[in-house]
C-alpha cells in the first residue's frame, strides 16, 4: 500500500521567529517519506516569506499570503491548495520532536482514523512562565484534560495546534468554520454529526511554546470561556459539564468571600460558619491535589507552586467569559449568536 502523503499546514500571523523554529524541526524528522509544508500568512504586517524561502532546499514548501481572515479560514485555504491525502494542522508556536511524523504514520497505520489529535508538551528550552502555563493548560485535574491527554473526555476532541485531518473529511465538512477561538471543537462536532470518528494518538506530541505573558493568557482564557457558551448553543448535544467547573469554582469563592463579610451574623446563624468551614476545606483540598499532581507531572516543585495561583486566574478568567456570554445570549436564537457575539466570528 502506498504510504500516506502528508501536507503540513501552518497558518501564521506576525510570528516569523516561530515559523523558523518549527520549519527547522521539520527538517530533522526521522520519517524519510516525502511530505510537503504549506505556510499560509494570514495578512501579517511582519511576514515570514524569506524564512520560508530559506528552507526551500530542505523542505518541499509552499508559501501563500492572503488578507487576514482568521486561523480557521487560513487552514482551509492551505488545505484547499495542498497536494497531500492527509493534512497535519500545526500552530506556528509549536516545535516538533524528531519522531513526530513517524509516530503519526505509525498511529494511522495501526488504526486509520479521519481525524486525530495529540498532546502538547514543553521543551527544556522554554521559559519558566511557559512551563507553568503548560502545566495549567494540560492538567488532568482541571479542564486541561480535554487537550492534554486521551482520557480528558469520552470522545477526544483534537485541537488545531496538533491535529490531523484526512482529505476526505476536509471535503465532507468544508473545513473549519468562522468562529474563533473554538473553531477546532466546532469542526470536530460537525465531523461527528457526519459519522466521522476522532482519536487521540499516543506519543504524537508537540512542544507548544505558547508565547504569551500573563495579560495575554488572561485574555485568551476569557475568550475560551466566552466561546464555549456559543458552542454549547450551536451544538447542544455535545455539551459537557466539565466546562462548568471554572464557573462553579469562581462562584464558590465569591460566595465564600461574601460569607466572610457576614461574620457578625455567624453567632445568629451557625450554619454560615459550617458553610465557610466546608468551603475552605474543599478549596484547600483542591489546591493541594492540583499542587501534588503538577509536581508529579512536571518534576518541579517550583513550577507546581507557581501553577496554583495561575490555575486560580485561569478558572476566574474563563468563568467571567462563560458567565458574561451566558447572560448576553439569554433568549437569543441560535441564528443570532454571531450578531450578539461578533468579536468571536470572522
């Protein structure tokens, strides 16, 4: 049987340094089967044309520049011009281990699937903050299980920083929609509706840089929470109670704070004191569990310590976006969601 011909599709926006590292990692792959790379510049003011050209003697690479229309449409643009029969979708802020392509090929050879996803990990060269963010974003004791491992949900939802899509699936679905962020789960939901299956492939990981600071991290997580409400309304049968966790967490500590402000009333309502004691015990227990799990996974007590306040920030920012969108979409029909939340649609 003829081996699959992979097309690596990479949208990029104003990040030439990242593309340089990703392309370099593609030159080091231990899989010697031919593949192509399709880079789609999404209206950048700082383009990576010359960087892509510098790899033309090492990679079969195509470079396209188009007006800014978001990462989903840019991936569609790249896939529609790719020559492969299987598309590997990567974010520009990823670096590949040398075995990435060979493990993808082996995973698809063992059990072919039209859409797969893999985990994200950290490279030893990443900054301390990047390592802390990765620990929080991939933690199995938060919402990170959905993107960090195969055990996150009953059916794995691949994420577009590390995702494989067959040509047949792309043609059947038309690719990604115009929502962002959230274009990857929305694509997966439509794929499931058409009868296609998804799977996590063990060992197919990328080193995900996530080149963000605290401010941009908060903004990103807020958007994730905001978009999840729209996804729930657009695809109600795929709602998961997991994504209520940040809101429950946030409303819980806000309630505890209000109860603490009522301390003069505790003598008259002893049950309030019991509620405070129970609530504090639950939060302390959760943070201890999160700390131990992160320490074990990262092998760093310093990263584990720093991850505790960051997961608090993550849950709170996500909850704010989730609750805000919930209120904004009250009574709004599905057809009007884009009009009500235009900032999340291209």
